[in-house]
C-alpha cells in the first residue's frame, strides 16, 4: 500500500473511524446469534465441545486467510505464545464454554443484560491501565446507557430492583462478563504486529489449546449426547456469526476507536437479544425494552462519538 502523505493521512483516519463507528453497531447483533445457539444447545451438544468446535473452525478459516502473515511473524508469535493462551482462555473458554454452561439455567435476555455491564469495567480499566481519555460527554453516555440496561432488567419497575431473581447460570455469565473485560483490555495492553485476522487466528489457537482437554473430559462424562447434524449446524453457526464476524469486527474497531468506545456497544446486547429471543425462542418482548432502547441507543452514540 502506498504511503499516505501528511494531507491524506487525517482524511484516511477519519474515513476509517466513520467505518468503525458504523461497523460496531452490528457486533451485538452477531453476538445475539450466540445467545440463541446457547439456549438451544442443551441436549444437543455439550458446552466445551460447542466452544471447541466453534473456535477450531473459526481458527482454521482465519489461518487460511492470514497464512502468509502468520508464517512471516512465526517467531514473534512464538516469543509471546503465553499471551495468546491467556487471551484464548478469556475470550474462547470463559466467554465461550462458560456462556453455554450458564445458558442451561438462565434466559437469553439475562445473558445479554449481564454482558452489557462489561463496558463499565472496560472503560474503567482503559482509563486506569491504558491511559485512554474519557471525557465527560462519554461518561454521560455510559450513565445513560446503563440506566437503559437497568430499566430493561427491572422491566420498567424500578421499585423491584431489590427483588431481581438470580439463578446459578447468572454466576457463569458474570464470570464471562469479567473475562470479556480482561480480554478487551489485554488486547490493548499487549500490542501485536499481526493484523486483525492474523491475531484472531493466533488467539483461536490459544483458545483451542485450553478447550481441548476440557472437551475430552466432557466427552467421557455419562449422558453426553452423541454427535449429530444439529450439533454440526450449531458449531458452524457459532463459528461464523458470533465467532468470526463479531470478534474480528470488535478487534479491528478497537484498534481504531479504543477499548472504552468500542466496549459500550455491548449495551446494545439486551435490545438485540430481546428481539432475537422474542422472534426465535418465544421469550416475551415488552414496552420496557422500547424504553430501554430510547436510553441505550443515545448512550452508545455519546460514548462512541469522537
């Protein structure tokens, strides 16, 4: 690619930022697919097997695309192999298999709502550890969006905030939410010479290395369902939409916009998940979701605004 001169560089940067701000609105929609898969997986495929198949397939496809870059950077990758294992543990095992474990006992809406709290951790960590600047307008966006999330959680009945019911699955999702914050921050803390595709392929390899022994142990447990075409369909769906699509866009946009600005799009998760759960799983969709959208969407805009 030819070098940009001093006049072209700011314009190119501005175009990339506009594209990134547009693209990140689709990330929660791709993740909503994962919530549907998670809720339909019990009895068809076990959590670690689903996560392993998802990221093994995604990793192979990514590695094929980025094969030349991965070979060129093989020594740089080997020098920091532990980083890819840690990122794979956080992003693929905890944010993958543990979400599927939690989905056995909690609703798709709960998964999305709990995940939507992670931008608070990411924004705080970005300010404390990454030196990112967070202006008052962006802070206001976080507060507005979080208010919308809480409004959805309590179904518009703020007096019921203290009586929200939690189940065992929610604890698994909380752990996944914290791991996602760590995954996002560590990617910024550990800069890589790899592009978005090559880096995600390397992280997938790290994720597969920690998922494989768990999946083997899982397969030896009594009651494990046999492999089926339905299981294959779930693996492929999870690999392509919430796997390749969501993670690649997230990592690419984070390089351009910063961790805190991209993370706040997770607030859109409850809205996307509500529509998906209503249309596919038959979970109820109420006016409190509409009111929550009226708070969450402007909040996301304020935080992602330059």
